[in-house]
C-alpha cells in the first residue's frame, strides 16, 4: 500500500532506508462489516506530517456500501484448447 511507503516502511528509491518502526495494520478487509466508530486501519508513524499524508491515502482507499457480501474473486472461467 502506498500509505506504508509514505511513512518509510518501503523504498521509493533503492537508496532510501526502510524504517522498521513505521507501518500500517489493516483491521478491516473487503466485505467486512463496519460500524460507525470501528477502526479500519492503524497507522504507526514517527512524523505527524507523514502520518497525516498516510491517513489521507488510507481514507481514499476505502469505500463503503450496504452490500453484505464481498464481490466474487473470480468473475468468469474461460476454457479453451491448448495446442502444442
């Protein structure tokens, strides 16, 4: 997730150092029921500005709806013949 990289949990360039003290814990995944006040992700940061940026990215990555079940992972199976 881009938000973790912004915090320093990943590299944007090979010269960048990885900070083992930062990261994200994703508490809710696709299809999970979410109630008002539930924690959907936890941000571990050592810089307030980077934490704010990461929070904005996390918020943009979620959408909420009334559908109770997650969409199917497989939408269609295509069967064909294979020629050697």
